[in-house]
């Protein structure tokens, strides 16, 4: 890193240049584009320095080489996360996470091995005091705006207290990043009535009912899309299934439109006429627009991107990290978790 870093208040973002199916090309191009769009932060590229410089030259990109941090090892997509972190201490993911841990950076962004990113963030960066399990969420478009769904894959199982933590962190994210003044919170269940869920959901219901959150009770799967609730919590097993199901919806719609167009020339003409409008309407479903998902609950900003991330997706990941820093999300989560813990202790 540079010998004379700029003032501490400026956000320092590290991008894993070797992360993703198309690294380092997409990671480097996307990261530098973010800096070109908004230069009010420090950008560091971590990875094989010779390959990063090659991409910069190939794409005629201007970037201070003092901000390139060499890391000769790469954790590949198919590797076991925990084993890879131990076996490859000079990998871009491990080096990037350590920079945040050592407070030499404020945020780490990667489209690399998801499991390795989660493990490195949790084990190296560490959890916020009081957080039992970090969570990743999905921003699901609905008829009123966005529903924030937690957890969608950080853990397969969850205890009731974990769902409460998801609700606290998700509410802060919805407020600070989504502009929702007083986010409503619901527990995903088989019915709206109290007692309709499994043991974990029912106990989480009881805990949330006593919290200071804007808890509205149980919600059903359809409520995610109808806009009834802002934040929905569930265990990562269920959440990930919902996420993967939702990712296939645009492909199904495209397939149905193509099949309809083949059957009737009039319908084909109608589809051509509305194609651009439909594309705009479905823009909110494009992962590139959201970039990546933050791992909430770790003691720093960690954003995980899709393995096939385009430069645009990387750009949006970097800008999201910058905004999270400016909105003091980590500090606000720590404060809220501590307040809940104190209130719980007083009640006991």
C-alpha cells in the first residue's frame, strides 16, 4: 500500500482482481470504472500484479500502480473454502480480508469463491461483537419497491436468535441503503397466524414480538412479492431456495414470450413492440444492477459478487461498498445489536 495514505475519513476499498469467472479482466475494468465515476475514495487492486498491469495496459486504463497489492495465489471456484484459506495465505481473498482486519482498508469486494469469501470475512475480518451469525440477503423487487430477504445462504440452519439478528441488520440495511423510514419485519412461515411456523420460526416470532423492531408477525411466500413487508427473515436453506427460484423467473418469462411469438405472427409483432418496455420493467431483476450482496454482521464491509460478474456488476459492487461506508452501516449494526443484547439481559 502507498507509504503516505490520504486522510483516514476517505473510504478505502480493496477489490479482488482475481475473483470471478472472467478475472482479472472484468474485476479490474469494473473497479477502475467505479473510480472514474466517483473518485472520492481510495481503490486498491489485490492479485497477481503482472496480470493486473497487463489488463490495465490492454484496456488503456489509467491507474496508480502503487495501489496494486501483489498476491500470487488464487482460490479457485471449486476449492473447499476453509481448506483453501489455510493452504493459500497469499491468495487475493485472504490478503484482501486481512487488510480490512488490520484496518488498512474499510471494504473488501470479490466475485470469487463465495464460500471462501464468507469464511475469510467471518474468520479473518471477524464478527461484530454480539453477532452470532453473519447473513447475506437478497433485494427482491415487489409491487411497492423492494423486499429484503435474509438469510439467503450464509448458513443452512439457524437458531431463533439468529433470525432476530437478521431482522435487526436487515432493518438497518433497508433504512440506510433502501431509504425505508421504518421497515416492517416479518418471519417467513406457512401462514400468517401465530404458531403456524416450525419451532425456529415460532420462537423467533416470540422474540421479535418483544423487540423494538416494526414487527408485523408471520408472512407467507407471496408477501415477498406483494409488498406487504419490507424485511423477511428465514433460515439460509429456505432463503437460498427462494433466491434461486426467483433467479429463474426472467428466463421463464423470456421462454414463454418466445414460444408465444412462434405460434402467431400477430403476437410476435406485439412482442417486438413491447420488447424495450419489457426490458426496462425487468431491469430491477438484473443482478448487474445490484452488483453483489453484503455479508452483514462482520466487522467491516464485505461484498460478495456473482462468479460471472460483468464489469458493470463490479462497478456497482464497489459503489455499494462506498455508500455503506458513508452510511456507517457497520457502526450502526454494532450499536443496534448491543442495544438488543442489553435489553434482553435486563429482561432476563
